[in-house]
């Protein structure tokens, strides 16, 4: 699978109150990453994802992505996780 991550401020969310200045430009950060969904149970729980018995390991196929910021080209590195 190719996932497209679209990072940015969503109207009405709590981010501006908790992190002043975050996302004020309104810009979005699109990042593509190739992944494999598995049936291997996750060793950890993430409350935003759901119950541990329904959380599975996600294998990252493309270990890096790039994007351009005001600092130039940036590289994001991923790790497999539950």
C-alpha cells in the first residue's frame, strides 16, 4: 500500500491552543510512504488506534521520504511499529 500522509492544522482542533504558532501558515505537508499491513499482533497498545487485541504491526517498505521546507530538502526516516 502507498499511504499519503497529509500533515497540517485541521480547523477546530486543539493544536493551536496547546502549541501556539503551530500550523499558522495553513500549509500542508504531504508525504508518501509504502507500507505493508500485517496480521501480526502489535506488542504495544496505542490508545488513538484502538484496543491492543485489534492493533497489528505495520511494516514500512520505503524507509525514507523527502520534502522541501524553508530549510531546504529534508529527509524523514521511518521505523516499523505496531
